[in-house]
């Protein structure tokens, strides 16, 4: 009940703050970039609040629990992305005078048709990124209140679309700055408390995964999907009726809905396809379970670092700054704020490996940050800490969804149809409805898988367009269009294929699941090669000069 009240308080406060911005949204400039008058401190907090999504609040901790300490590379990549943004695109993009990435494409290459193509790519990226936010909202509300998954998804869609449709970028700025403070406080305070009360033995085991993992107490495990797992030693479990079941050492397969109670001290079963929680692969500082960890690590880092540079809602934020110099200052501030936040999610993953290992079997690792406080500190303290984490997680979904919906509305109305403020508001509502419908069937897919998919598409499309458009005057319209199409098709198709279709283990699966290492160079090469054989616009040199001149 306390968790529901905390989430409700965050929701109501977000709506009140969002409504405050209604009076300022009277034109497209007001709605999309807050008339370029957002101060650096508000902007940095708002960008950090927007960027710290469900993947950061829940997904990172879950990946550390499931796949090991190599998942910490996600935090490095998410933060390093802003280093690339500050170094390569923040200042020039602000000088371009554009509101959105498609705006920039039309300014740089003078082609309304390219603007429309970019608008379509915006829709793909934003929907892929919105879906995990709404999925996380549904999962958290189900955990703390017992409501059906769809209730949280729909509630998040209604609150976010209502706030953004009313006030646009100014509302989003205030709401997201508030959410950064909420997220930092609500994840940091429980993390510090849990580390303090966990005890020396638990802390030591969390830092030494090679010691192995056993259930600390009698633990019920309900297999929500059919699961295949391996036992190192025989174990005696009981089912809900109290009947004793002997599980021998070796491979076992259970049907969806099966429930066993494992006794205290029993070894945690090892699900097929995942690193052993106590094994060397879990403690190796590399990503991936496909057999090629170094390649998977590099590919993932490329996706999330360069993908940050191509995310439409990230780029749009820098247009709210008064000048290019201020835009770069904002980017540096964001790096500091992100670095502070990412100190804490890994705490939940490491402690969860010791205290909540059953979440791996339940396919619920995304929930470790919400479940762990009650396990580590039973009683009133655990209940209060769970409420804080749940409210912070809901704030993460709302703030990120706000920026995504605003960029989605820009793609739908401003970039595709040259819409007015009423059409922009309608586009927010339509985009939220589509994202909610897409989020309903993906409850079983990890949040980070969906987020990295969005980053991969952004890194394979808008990153090459922005980098070459800003730093290479020979970029042409045919080259840009060809690179966008190739990058969008390969990145979307590869990851989608790996999620929806079973592929044999080995290089084919790795190249499809983590395609950034080849889709990004392919998009860059396509733009460069096609541009070399076509003619650049007459005004290209002047356009590039404007991007770099004070």
C-alpha cells in the first residue's frame, strides 16, 4: 500500500508540474524547444532525468544479476555517449537552428523528401524506446500492488501523454528535472542502507561470485514459462500440495506454472543459456552469452555510445539552449549527473546475486531493484525502501517517456506533416496509444534488449548522418538517403530476427543479436561511397561553415 501511495504521489506531482508549463506552449518553438530559453542547470538535470530510463533504473541491475559484472559496461557506454555528443554534435547542432534531426537534414541537404525519411526513422527509434518504458511501468505496478500488467502500461501512457500534450517541452523540462532528483534519491538511499545492513558475509559473497550461490532460506520458485535448468547436485523440493519431489543432479525441464519450494542451502539451479551465477563466466568483465564475449562487448558499447549521438530526443534537447556554448556546458553537466547515478544500480545486481538468486529462474531479473529491499531488510524498513525504489522507477518511466513522446510527436506532426501545436498535441496522444499497444505483448522480453535495439537503430542511422553532415562537406542527398535506409533496415531486421526467430548458436546468432559492430560501419560506408559518386549541394560549404562558426 505504501508503494502505491508513493507512486501515486510521484504521478500527481508530475502532472501538477507539467500543467505549470501549459501557459508557455503557444507556438511550435514553445512546444518543441521551449523557445530556446532553458537555463543550463535545469537543462542538464532534465536531460539526465530523461536519459535515465527503465534500462538504467531496473534493467542494469537485472543484467548484473543475470549475466554478471560485465553488464557494468552498459553504464560506461550510456555515459560515454554524452562525451561523443559534446565533442561532435552538441555545438554544431545548436548553431544549425533546427528543432529536430529531420529539420537538420533538410537544412544541410535541402531536401524535403529526406526530411520525411528521417521522420519515419524517428518513429521507429522512438517506438522501440518507448515500449520498454511502458513495460517497466506495468511490471513495477504489478509487483507493488498486484494489479494486472496492462494497468501500469495504460496508466503510464495516460499520465505522460496528458502532461506532454498540455505543455510541450517546457512541461517536460520541469517534470524531468524533478524526476532526476527523485530517481537519484530513491535509488541511492535504499542502496546505501542495504549495503550497511547486509552484513560482512553477504557483502563479501557479493564481491566474490566464484564462491557460488545457494538459497539463503526456503524459497518458493514459480516457473512462469517453460524452463530448462541444470542441477550440480541432487535436491529434495516440495510442491504447493506439500508432496516431496526428488530432483537428481543433471538436466531438468519444467512446464510453465510449475512451483517448487527449494530448501535453505540448496544450490541455485542453472538456467540453460545463462552464465552460472557462481561461475567464472558470470564474474568475467565482458558482456554476452553467445560464446564471443569480446565481440559482443565491443558491439554493445558501439551501439549505446554512438546510439546516444543519434537519439532524436537527446539531440532535440540541445536546441533548447540559448547558444552553442551553453549547449556544450549542458552536455558536460549531464556526464557528471549520469556518473553519479550509475554508482548505485550495480549494488542491487550484486546483492541480488546473493539474496534473490531465484529471480533468474523466474525470468524476473528486471525486478531485482524492487524485490531486493524486502528480502534484505524484512519489516517496515524493507517496505519503505521498496516504496522508494518503486516510486523512483516509475519516475524513470515517466521522464524518459516524456522526451520520447515529444520527439515522436515532432516526427509525426512537425517533420512529416508540418503540423501546428494542436496537431503536435494530437500526435503525442496517438504515439502514446501505439506504444501502449506494442508494450502489452512484450512482458517477457528484457528491458535492456529492447533499449539496446533502439540504440542500435539510432547508431546505424542518425549517428552517421549527423557526424558526416557536420564534419564532411561532401555528403550528398543520395548518400545520406542510402545510408539511412541501409542502416535502418539492417539494424531493425537483425535484432528483430534474433528476438522473434530461433537461430542456431554461434556467429550467426551473435551477429544478429549484437549487429552494431557491422551495421554502423556499413551505414557510414554507404553514405561515404554513394556521396563520392554524386554531387554535393552548391551551398554545402556555406552550410558546414555555419555549423562551426561562432
